[in-house]
C-alpha cells in the first residue's frame, strides 16, 4: 500500500528517536486531508498519541514545544524531503517524485483493491456478517425508510465484501399478519388474476386499500379474521393463495432491486418464524423469563430492579406471537444456520427501542452473541414526493429520478452523443439520490429536494458521475497511458500533487467508514477528489493521463462501494 510504505518509513525514523517500537507509532501517522487551502505536508504524526493522559495533563503549549523539539531531532532521508512542526504535530513531506511514482504504481497494481489491501486492515479478523436490510411489507407502502434501508444496507454489505468479509444479505419481509386476512378477502371481491401477474405490488396494494375501506363493516372484518385463522392453521388452499401473493411480490421486487444494483441471498420474512415464535415462548417460559400480566399478555421484565418498570410484550392474551417474538425466533435461527460473527439490522430510528429490547431478551435467554448484534439506524426523510404524489412504490422513485435526470440532460443537449441516454439517466439519477442521502450522518433527518439532489454542480452524485465520465473520455481521446513511460517529474504542479496527496488517504477513509459504518467519509472523500481533479483537467499530457487513470480507478471503486454504477458518458 502506497501510504503504508511511507507510514512505515516515517515510523522507523520516529522509533529510533523516541525509542518506541514502530508498530506503536504507525497508527498515529495519518495522511493530511487536502483542504481548500493547499498544504505542503503529506503526513502528520500526532504528539498527543505518545503522551499518556495528554488531554488532561498536558497543556497545548507543551504539545507545541514537544512537536518542535521532536522535529528538530529528525532528519530528512530518501523518502522524507521535509520535516516541520505544527500545532501538536510533526509534519512530513514525501519526496515529490517518489510520492507520484509510489501512488501511481500502487493504484495500477491493486486496481479495484487499492485501499482495501492496506495494512490498516491487516489486524482486522475476517468475519461472517449477516446484514438484514430493506425488508418491506407486502401489500403495504414501500416508503422512503425502506429505500434508505435498502441503500444503506447495500453499502454496508458492499464495504464488508470489499474488505474480505463473508456477507449474507437478508430481506426480512413483512409477509404475515392480519393484512393477509384482509388481502385474501379483498382479492375475492376486487382482485384480478391478470393484474396480479403483471404488476403484483401495485395490484395487491390497490386491493388492500379497497378492502380496508370496506372493512368498516363487521361482516368483512369477520371474513378477514376467518381467512387469517385458516392461514395460521395452514389450510392448504388459503396457504396457496398467500404463497402466490408472496412469490409474485418477491419476483417483482427482485426485478426492481436489480435497477438499484441490489440483490439478496435470502428472502425470509415474518411468516417463517410464525411457528418458531411459539417455541421461543416455550423457551422463555422454561427459563422463567415469561410473566403473565393481569390482562393475560406475556411479558419479559427488562428492568434492572426486576420490578416490571421496563417490559417487553412477547405474547398476546390469546397466546399468539408479536413482531418481537418473531424477531427472537429469526435471530436464533440465523445463528444456527449461519454461525455469524456479527449481525446487522438496518432500519429507521423509530425501531431503536424494538431492537434494544430484542438484544436484551436474547442476552437474558443466555445468548451471549446478542452483544454482536447491531442496529444501524437512520433518520427520517421528509418531503419526497413524485409527480404521482406520495411515494408508494420503489419503482415510482426510480422512474421519477430517471425522467427528471433525462429532462435535465436533454435541456443541456448532451443526450445526442450518448448511446443509451435512458440508462445513463437512471445511473446518474441514482447516484444523485444516494449521495444526497449519504452526505450527512445517517442518524440525521433531512428534507428531501429533487432540485438539490440533481444539481450538476456542488456536492452531488451528478458531479461525481460527471467527473468519472470526463476522466473516462479523456483516456479514450488521448489513449491509455502506460505507467512505464511516465515521467513523474511532470506531476509536480500543486494541483497534481493535491490529487496524489488525496489518493494517499483512501485507505484511512475506508477504515473510518468500516469502523462507524457511516458512508459520509467516503462521500466527502470522493467529492474532494472530484473537486481537486476539476482544475487538473485543463492540462492533459501523458503523465496526467496516468494520474487520471489512477484517480478514475479510485473514484469508480468508491462509487461502487456506495452502490453507484459509474457511467462512462453523460
Ligand atoms: N418490515 C419492517 C417494517 O417495514 C421492518 C423489518 C425490520 N427488521 C426486523 N428484523 N424487524 O417496518
């Protein structure tokens, strides 16, 4: 890894002066972020990291002084061409030609694995991760929260796979419950077999809306209850109707997810765990964890004092299970089936309590692996509407973003030269959606705006796609450069160096995202890379083509991690 060889070299210098093993120092040496203000140093070493309790005992002034003293004791060598002291840091500048040569060679060599092969990840053990995401409810709305879960879960899965972990992607459908009682009855009156086959999601939703209106009367309510009861009793005919609804819905989902570049290894759902939930209730009872309330419901006491001040209801008074009971069964089943090291659930933050309760009950049941379960939550998005109005189907969002993007492209007259404008518009539009969503912390809420998302300038996915397409076409026009004949001396202007310095940081950025599972680090990295490249486009010659190739390679890898398919024209 390019940055790695430099970090090692700096660490070995420091180790002699400080009399500390280089391994302990490497983690405190980081590539300096390229900010708007150009900087000269490439790496910095933080003094605070070698002083224990530095924050409490050491005054900032002391840190400055120590940085100065340390800098004075270090010498430049064939790798490091400049050493200076900053506020609490010692700054290192790498020999300019070596910087260019090493970075370019490394990107060339590692290709799409550049960054992930870094020694920063060498101590991270390879793991098996189950990632559950998207999880819409059949016959109900696919709301923006499901869209967010889909793209966030996909990002986490992509990142884990890129880092060499084994990943199982699960879609846990809302495919059981009273809604199927209503749907079964509704289909008898309002259903249409043709429509069910051609567009199941839309048709089932329509039937569900219609029957809900009709369900005011007691007769319909009773019929729905009967239908659902038959379903719970596994009446063959009833079950086959339910299965048809489910199968056709999944088929359509698979097709739509494909437009997003998303796939799942497993479609499971609440229906799977309906019966297993009874076994869970039995286990809870055997372990003495199930308590009956006066109303006859079953609860698990989650309070510290065991005074029922915090409880989780796991059983209705008629003995049937609830959402959380099915989740308990699902978690245990996934452990048995996959022996995972970590399990991640991706939903909006309104379900945080639910997952906290889930993990606590598992722990009380004696499953220590509950500590390795994680809920990745995200904030609410307001104001996403399509021309048809409120978002009901995932497909509506995809069609809307595609048609808006196509319109923008047509108005700037770029579509003529593009081979497949519709597909390009879709990919660029999706990039816009993803970047708008990933720019901030996942936990923050935001106000959705089509105009802001689809802007071609500024921090948008359109800008990333544009940069990628531009780099691609420069390579097309000027021919592919060969790394061997590059004269790196030609890459010494400040703008080219900024790009190189930035490429140097990619592993650290991936590392951060892998630690906190926030895509925003990668997003801002790619946006900065694109901004740094903007200036360099003015001058094109051989050495720059190599730089462009390297930059495009990193840009493409990062975009793919985020779930974006880079376009080559737009
Ligand atoms: N289907 C649920 C919903 O739409 C999300 C499922 C989340 N996952 C889970 N294991 N409970 O709200």
